[in-house]
C-alpha cells in the first residue's frame, strides 16, 4: 500500500510540474521576444538570429505540449501510465525549450557586459523610466473612462495595469538609484546586469500602458460590431418568423418559435449603456446558434451554405476578439494565469487558424465558434494561481 501511495504522489507531482513548466515556458517566450527586440536594436539582426531560432523552436514545443495536455483533458479519465507518459513528455519539451532560451539570452547578457557603456545605458534607462512614468496619468484617465463607459467585465483585462506599471517603474527607479553610485563615467561591466533589470522593468511597464490603449481601441471596435450584430439579429428574427409560419409541421414551428423568443430575450438583455460588447456579442451569437439549429430542418443545403458564408466573417471576428481579450489579460498578469487557461487559449488560437483556412463555410463557421468557446473558457479570471 505504501508503494502505491508513493506512485500516486509521484504521478500527481509530475502533473503539477508539467503545468508549472507550461506557464514558465509561455512567459519565457514572451520575455525572449522582448529580449530579441532589444538585441536586434543593439547588436543587429544577424546577432539576433540564434535567439529568434530558439524562440521559434520553443513556440513549436509549447504548441505540442499544449496540444498533448488538451488531448489529455478532453478524453476524460486516462490510465495512470498514459497520464504519466504525457506529463513526462510535456516536462521534457518545456525544459528543453527553457534551457535553449536561457542559453541564448545569456549570450546577450555577456555581450552587453563587454560592449555596452554602463554610464550611457543608465542615462537611457533613466529617460525610459521618466517618459513611461509621464504616461501614467493619461493611462489612468483611459482606465477611468473605460470603467465609466463600459461594464466592469469589459475593463477587467487591463484593470490592474496601472498599479502593476507603477510598481515596475518604482522598481526600475530604485535600481537606477542603486546603480548610479557604482557606475564609473567610463562604464563598468559589473553594473550592466542591474541596468538591464531596470530596463526590463521599465519596458514591461511601457507595454502595460500600451495594452491599455490597445484595449480601449479594441472595445471601441467591438462596440461597433455589437451594434451591427444587434441589427443583424433583428434581421434574422424577421426571416425566422417567416420560416416558423411556413414550417412543415407543428414541432418544427414550435422549436423555431422558442428559439425566436430566446433571441428576443437576449437582445432585450443588452444594456443601453455600460455594456461589455464582447460578452454581449457572445450571448447574441449563442442565441442565434440555437435559432440556426431550429431552422436547419427548414433550410435547403444551398441555404445552409449561404447562411454559413454570411455568418462566417462575424464569427471569425468574434473569435479573434475573444482571443485578444484573454491574451491581454494573461499578458497583464504574467505568471498569474494557470496552465488550464493557457492550454485552452492555445487551442482557441489553433482552431481559429483552421477556421480561417477551411474552404467549407459550414465547417469553418462551426470551427470559428468552437474557437470562441475555448477562448471564453480560457478566461484567466477563472484560472488564477495563488
């Protein structure tokens, strides 16, 4: 019995480690992409080729690991052997990618120690901190306006960006102050690591503020799409009423009528002010999906194809928007979103790619809707590590 308990504990620990490594690798790739931008700006694109190759390889391994975890989650209870082997494979893939990324980034840390002037770098970082701090007030006004104009859920992805950015800038400022006393005007290599850490903090703060502007723009576009979705839903209701009245039998007419009622209730539930456009679009799309199912029996094959072609563009936009919202939430809380959320987000991105490439509009529409569902399930607000 003791041996069985030890085996069970080992299996659980392996699964936990696999999940932790998925999160670490996802964040490490994001950090390395930032590092690549700095490296190419400082040393040229040729110097950055090896790091870029490591990032590409890491992304491929992460995609494979996420897919393996998704398959394990989708198939329900798995045997202990299958779960152990899958988690061991995920662990190996993640560790391999993390080691290669660390090795390539260490090359640039070494280059900076030899080739960068600490004094001039410190001045540049000080300027970046100052410029970014100068954006805090404007960004806070944007967050406040979003909070005022939209539902709380609409602003959730960027709700913590201001305090997070402030903490990062405070950290960067403290590092700059600490390094100042140790920098020789001619430049010393042993300060470059601390300067680089300050630069990373300031750059992450800048990205958090950029994300606020991007989210504001995304909400504006989503609001326009919501108005168009509502108008389209009313048009679908008019057409559905005609189909209901011409249904071949009472059961079909009743099913269409119930679906029409549900769409009407959903539209009535969309607030006139302080809306969450993405959430409202998702609810309307869900109600329309039910209506489409009720109408399917009354449509010809050609009508089903025509409807799918008409609905596909909106479904692709909805899926892409939902992915952007969830990705922004995870990016603003790097290290805070768990493996379950990231796995589902990766699956949503994969399905969106498939939907965009699919030639059959009916299959493409179904795949795009599945992508949006996975992305909503991946919402990091419901999968946080504490």
